C-alpha cells in the first residue's frame, strides 16, 4: 500500500511538471504573438507609400522648365534628385515635384508624389520583409524620382515664366493639400526671374516693399507658414541675378511666413 502511494505521488509530480511546462510554453507563445502584434507596422498606403498614420514630413520641389537646361545643368539636376531620394527625404516623408512651365494652369498638380518607404535597413525579418521593402523603394520611389529629369526638357525659352503663380500652386496643391506632420521644406530650381504680362524682372526690379504694395504684388503672396526654403539658382542671366534680386526673394519668402535658409548657385 505504501509502495502504491509512493508511485501515485511520483506520477502526480510528473503530471504537475508537464502541466507547468505546457503552461510556460503557451505563455511564451502568447507573449511572442503579442510582441509581433505590437511591433508589426501597419502596411503603407499602396499608392503613395506613406505610413498608415500619414507622412512624417513634406518636401515640395519646384523645377523651372521655362529655359532650356544646358548639359551641365541637366547633370547637376540628376544628381540633386539622387540626393533627395537617398539623403534628404527620409523614410516616411513625402516628396511632391512640380514643374514651372509656361502655363501654370497646365502644371497645377505635381508630376510625382510619394513617400519614401524606406530601404528595409534595420528592419527585423520576424515582422517584416527587408528585401521586399528595398525592392519597393528602388522600383516605386528612387528610380521614378530620378527619371523625372528626362521629362523636364525644353528646346527654346518660353514666352512666359509664372514664378509667383507656381509658388502659390506649390503651396496650395503641395503643402496645404497634404496633411503631413513634421518638417516642411520647399526646394526650388530656377533663375527666379518671373516674366508675365503684369510683371517682369526682365524689365525692372523694384524693391520688395514697392512690389508688394502694387496690385500684382498683393495677389502674388503664397501661404508658406513654417516652410524652410532652399533656393538653387540657375544662372541663366547673370546681369539680372544680382544680390538685390536675392534680397528681393528673401523678403518675399519672409512675407509669406517662410524662411529662406539657403541660396545655392546651380552648376552650369
């Protein structure tokens, strides 16, 4: 009888150990499932590639296509687009590219607009597919962005250059249309010489105070509150592109609520 009780106790202990081990295994499995659920990001928007919660920043690019680019300028622009894709527009941030053409009505919307989906670097294979993320980055973001330069071609100068109108449209259909959190940046590639029937810097360059008091000046302001502006000067007319002209644009952007943080002379 004593031997039987001892054997029963032994079996009971083994059963208890097995129950504990199974319980620990289930708890570990549940913890793993919870970890994956908490650390798995919602898939990005299939069209814009933006995070499910929205863009974490917004860069609007405006490229002047009213003057033909020479060979060096074309090479430099290609390199700038490469830098935007690889260094300046960070993962989760959106880039919208507008073209400044002769007709601002025909160029009111961006020709490219997507978020940087990331390269997959630093992502865990447990809850993501780094190789798939990198392939998507190259195919849907980096490559088409760099190929845009091929679409910006012109054989002869345009009759008009609606710089002010395109700055307004870049604000309206760029920054104001997209609900992006984080930094907002405007990158402009242009000679910044507006040429319209109402006003032309080819004819005269008034000081900004005089310009802004006139009818055309009053209707030419853009809504750029909190935007950082990086101006890449295409030196097409050196005699007109003076320090006075640069000061005009600095005051213009300041009046629009933006800050001109960089003026860079474009190669070529």
